[in-house]
């Protein structure tokens, strides 16, 4: 399969970085920015992505579309794209790269396939790519995964795995259950220790007996708050994945609640490019412990129900 134009939605932290890599390889990278924020528009422009306005134009021009959006928006977006595919009679490869459970992926895939588009289940493991550097792994499954794998010639690390739609999502869910789940578990323990007056003692003990773990948290926690709103749906999808496997969903439903708490704090409202608070592990702990003690942390709708 030869591809000249790829659509990437949306141009957020991951999406614009993926778009930049593809554009740097010589592909035309398009997106639809109707209703998007000024920040998203700036990121898209920085990446060399072309705004074509709406879903109808996306499917008319793109051979491959990568959906990289918050998990709770994935199905609705697939509905809109599928309607556009039917209207245009387009030949599209729809690659769902979102952090959703295998069950949700199956439902989404049925929507896309019914429109006549080809569907690929993909799971992104790792952080945003950089031009000329190593990027995340795009694990892909389903009968049309090879149609997505052509982007391996354009800077993406695409790894086709055996199995039907849902296998790539299952891998992504289990990986994120460990990495993001552990970051949230560590955040909760450190903030609780600070609130209980033993924060310094816990950090000292971790430096002594769990230095590697503490170092990992030091690298992870400061960058987490502004993007944790995207993790709420992901934790809920992980919980659904656990439940489908016959395990308790409670671990990651609790992690979703922690995400809502962080999201509703002043740290969670910062813009990634304009951070002034919580730029170190100790700073994150201090700010979140202060917020936990504030009355608004307990009555915030975001803390209770999410965005």
C-alpha cells in the first residue's frame, strides 16, 4: 500500500509529535481543528500539520487516519468518521490508537467496519516521539494491521502482533495498568505521608531501600498533573479490562478517582508548556497535600465525577 496523506486526530501532546515525525518523512499530514483550543492549533502548526477543518475533508483526502484522543471520546469520534466515510464513499484505513479496553475496541471496530473502512487496533506504548530519535511502539492487531505498518517506513515504530482486533488494546491496557497505575499509587502514598507528617521520613526510607523506585517516581510525577485528565478514562478502561478477565476492577477505579483529584487541583489546571508549580517530586507532593487539606478538594465536582 502506498500512502501520501495521513490524518492525525488530535494534535495534542502525542498526536502532534506523531504528526511531526510523519511530516518530516515527507508525508502530507492533515488534521481537523474545528472546535479545538488555541494550544492544539499551535501544536499542530509547530508539527507541520495542515488543518482541513472537518471530518468530511479528512476522509476524502487521507489514506490512513490515526485516532489519538482521550479514551472517553474514542467511540463518538469513530461514529463521526464512519458517517463521513459512508457519505464520501471513501477508502480509509482507520487506526484506533486510544487507551481503551478490548471490549470497547471491538465495539468501535464494528462501527468503523460497517462504514466500509478498514479497522486497525493499535496500542501506543511509550512517550511522544521525537524527530530523529526513538519513539513509542505502536503495537497493531487485526486483519488490516499490515496496512498501518507501512508507516514504519515513515518514522513510526509499528509492530504487528498476531491475533484479532483487541489484542493490541489488551497489551496497552496491561502495560499502562503497571506504569500509570504505579505512578498514581506512589503519588497517593507520598501525599498521604506528607499529610500525616511523615513525608520526609518516607522519602528518606525510599532513598535508602528503594532508590530505583524513588528515582522512577522522581522522573514521572512532575510531568503528570497537567495531562492526568486524559488518564481518567484510561484507568476506567483498564478496570473494565480487569473485570473482563475475572479480576477486580477496584484497583484502577481507585486510580481514576486519584486522577480526578489531581485534575481538580491547581497543578492539574496548569498548561504543560507554562508550568510554574510542582516541577519536582517534592513540589508535587507539597501542592497536592495542601490541596487535599483544602475544603474545595472535597466538594469539587471534578474530584467526585471527573470532567
